[in-house]
């Protein structure tokens, strides 16, 4: 028997990266999966569905903008409508708009918070609302290494991911008595489009703090997500599982370009 036979759930941000790898992994373990992403990413999302179906799994694409309450409510109801229930939810969709704090526009900050924090809050809220009336379930929210430390140049992203960890812990305590587990995964640098589309210099800066000194494959993060959503983690709730190559086990490495000195600013170095 596979770990998720007879179970169903959704994964947001599933058209690529960690979400894509997670949807495929859940389906491989017997789950019926709603692959969700923005309408503009339907083509990539439906490609994930076809890949799952080709391997004998069950999946369907449901578009959702996680910033919008009605979209998230529809995502939960669509999962129940398609597959008869909601046993797990993976709130993964996220964006990053980097830059030093004084250079970042307010609109950029608001967009990051709306997607990464409000979107996870909405996904958690409406998954909980269903699960509390239907015997329980498991929710996995995707935080980040940046939710455990404060990397320079990622102030908005870091704030949003610290928020994800806070709401995950709060929800875990509120619903533990209703057979609902809520946990978070905090990935380090991972080979997703959000990272691989950055400059080589930025990618190297992301890898520098990691003692393993490489990027994770999305499938490696997916394995942690599946474990937390499975009965193998039946006594785990409110946890934050860092899957970061050891990055948060050490102090972050100093990078002059990211943390300039006063003299650097004066001289333009």
C-alpha cells in the first residue's frame, strides 16, 4: 500500500519547482492531486497533470490566485468535488522581489506579503475549515531558510516567510485537538525557476552559507513535504523542518556586496 492511497489534496504553485515535484510525488504515492497555479501558468500546470496521468496517477488542474479569498475557497471546494475530500494541503505558492530595504518599492513589499503570507494564511484557513468538520488532515506550509534567518537583500521575502512560520505554529496549537496537523518546511537554495533564473553571482551567494555547498533538487524538498503530510509524522505538529543543506546550522557567510560598509557607500565600491 502506498502512503496516500485513497487520499486527496491540493498543491499550490504546482506548475513548477517544489510544487511540481510535490504534486508528482504525492500522486506516485497513490494520492489524487489538484495541481494549482495561476491561470497564466495553466499550460505548465496541465503538463504536470499529464505527466501524473501518464504514470497512472490521478490529477487535475485548478487555477487559483492565492491572494484572492474566493480563489482559495474554490480550490478547497474543487478538491472535494473532484475527489471526495481534502486530506492534505500544501501551501507552496510564493514570489520574491529582492533588494536592499531602502531600494524596495512599497508595492513590491505588499505583493510579496500578499502572495507568500496572506496566500498561505488563506490556504491554511480554508483547509482547516474543511478538515475540522471531516475528521482531520495534514497541512504543510512552505516557508524558507529565509524564515529562520534574515538574509541581506531579502527583507520582504524573509518577513513573509517568518510570518508563515508564525502562523503555522499558531494554527498547529489551535487545531491539534481536532486531528489536524500543521507543519512547515523551510527549504534552502533549491533549483527552482525562482533561483535558477537569477544571475550566477546571486546563485553563488545563495549556496555560500550551505555546508553541503550545492542546491537542493525540488524532489528532495518534496520528500520532506510528503513525510510531514503522512502518517509517519503522526506525532509532529507545529514543526519547522529545515531542508537547507545545513545553512541554518551556521552563521550566514559575509558578503560585501550584500552588506556594504559606510566607506563603500561613500566611495561607490
